[in-house]
C-alpha cells in the first residue's frame, strides 16, 4: 500500500517537492503491482494542496493503464 497523504508527500527524503514525491509514489505503485494507493482524508488533501499538485495527481491517474484502475 502506498500512501498519498500530505505527511508522505512532504517527508519523502528522495523528493525535492511534493509533486516529485507524488510521481515517485505512483512509479513505485506501478512497479510493485498489485498495489493500493491510499489517500487519507482526501477531501482535506484536495482543498489543501496546490493546483499544480492536483494536476499532477490527475495526470498520473489518467496515464495509468486501465487495467490498474
């Protein structure tokens, strides 16, 4: 299971930005299928993060092969 919660995105030592952490987590989920992406408190997450991070998230979902959704 891969968490996309704010603490996970902000504390990833290998990422310089939350967007980079998000892309990294999606990449890990693709490599370790089957995987679960966990979004705790999604409503708060959606209202708190930047519009750019929301766009990166939506792009990652759109680009995910249909078999994974």
